[in-house]
C-alpha cells in the first residue's frame, strides 16, 4: 500500500455512495484503475451501497420494458452499421496514407535528419486524417490522440485510441523517422498496471514511416503506447491525455 | 413484468452481458427483468417522479449496453455494477437539475416500509435491509440518507450537521460495511 493508497482509501466510502466531489472522484477513479488492493476495497463498499438500491424496487409502467429494449437494440444496430463503415474508411485511409507517403519520398535523396523531419510531418498529417475520419464517422466515445516521442530523438509520429461501441475499440500508431535496420519494431498499449497489449509490428520504410492499426475488445484502461526495437528497448512513447 | 428469476453464476452474468452488448433483445429483456424494478425504484426515490424514474431507467440500460464491454464478473456482481451505474446517473441528474434542493424522496426508514411489490424476493430484500438498518446508528442512517439518496458530499454533510469531515467519512464507511454483510443474503 502506498501513500496514494492511504489517501484514496480514506475517500472510498464517499466514492462508493457517489458523494465525492468531481475533481477527487476523477483522482480516485484513476488510482483504482491501477491498484488491485484499493479496487477490491472499493468493490466491497459498493456492494454495501448496492444493498440500498436493490432493496427499494418499484413497479415501472407497463410500456417501459419495450422502450428500453427498442432503445438498446436500436443503438446496437446503428453501432454495428457505423463500426462497419468506420472499418472500411479506416482501411481506405490507411491505403491512401501509405501511397501518399511512399509517393512523396520516391526518387528523393535527403540527409538523414531531413528525412526524419519530413517523415514526422507525414506521420502527423496521416494521423490528422485518421482522426478526422474517425470524428466524421462519429462514435460513442472520444478519440484520444498523443504524439510519439523519444528524448533526444528526431523520430516522431502519433498514437490514436478510439473508444467505440460494443467492445469495438481501436488503436492506431503512425511512426515517422525511426531508423530502418531491417528488424521490425513492435507497438504495445500499456495499462497503468504495466500490462502490455500488442498493437502490431512496424517495418518502417527508408525514411522511417509506417502505420499499424488494430481493433480491441476494450481499451479504456490504456494509458501509454510504446514502440520497442528488436532488442526490446523502448524507442518511442505516447501518453494519452486524461487516460 | 414477470417475477425476477433466481441469481446467476458469475459466468452466466458475463454471458448475459456479452449477449446484451451485441443487441440481443432477449438478453436486454432478461437484464430488465432482473433489475428493472430496483433501478426504477431507485429513480423514484431519488428523483421524486415517475417520469424522471422512467428516463433514468432507460438511460441506465443504455449505459449498461455502452459500458458492457468493461463489465468483469471476476471483479464483482452484476447487480452491484448495474446499481452503481444507476446511482451515479441519478446523482448526476440531481446535481445538474436541482442543485441542493431536496427532492420528494423518502428517508431510509421509510424506504424499508415501501410497498407496491409483494413478490417474495422484494419482501426478503426489505427484511434484510430492515435488519441491517437496525444494526446501524441513527447518525449513520442520516448519513446514508443524505449521501446516497440526496447526493450530498461529505463536506456538505459535515457543514450541515456541524461535525468534522473525518467523522462523516468514518460513519459512512462503518455503515457501508454493515450493509455489505447482508449483500450475500439479499441476492442468494
């Protein structure tokens, strides 16, 4: 148990009955994501609070059940259509972005630092296009986006998380400016507890660009995205805002 | 609405939520059959009108569908998860719409006297709650009433009752632990 745990546990009872003011509620929620001990205690207190709710049933109006069923089934159907459309658009944009990057680079000879800077710009542009497509498609949750960076390195890029409906979350990584050594890089999402989820392998072109995306069942706990080299060293990291 | 069936195993609860988030209408009906009445009842007590309770109920089941991918049966019971969503939504609505104006809800003492449904499970639940509330002090009951049903923060309660915030927190925690002891009995 850390100092943070002691402070959080002092507030767990208030948290469990919804009586904690919003700023502290966010701090406690964030802590609970990464702390199994406090999460267990919060769950036990929440069970106590749930007793109060469960013990006061009342008969709802007759038509409410059908309205609930129609609302959920309708949203689920719309979400399926939207997710399918998003997947098609994402695949199309990935293709266009890749062609654009390769085209821009073809036949050009650059100094290494120029190539890295250009690659970073391309990665930013490609990522902006992804974000704009995802926001245009519209989703139940937010699009989280963060720059990929490494201390003392020119390499750039961007990581994007999309909180979709129905367990269809989506992670995208676009790298730019990483040296192409022949060995692939790997991108992982990292939870606050340090658990890693593989996003995919990245094989940058001569100028260092590559993008990779993958659907996940649930990404709400992801805090960072890291890119590691063949030796397992972290070469780039993105930390999502508010994650 | 038919009477709620018996409790589910954690595996069955996880499967029910998996079907629910895929939009399976039978799964939505089953979830509603199990929790529609407590959710509606909580809305009625906290928000004070049938219309507001209906809106809350619809919002709760939509939220359950939207957040369903995050439900993990290994971490807690479905009833706790769903009623926490219901309570949070009701508190948000109370704070948004009425500020600190008291709504026309009953206190905890009246809560256990609530009628309208006479199925065995509800009666047992009320009996359990009556016993649990008998174990806690009047001060703890008042805290639960203000915090859980009215959405007051510990600081607001402390100022209103002129007691230290630390005392509010300690009493709240003690009351929740006592209530939790009956949770297993309430759900079987």
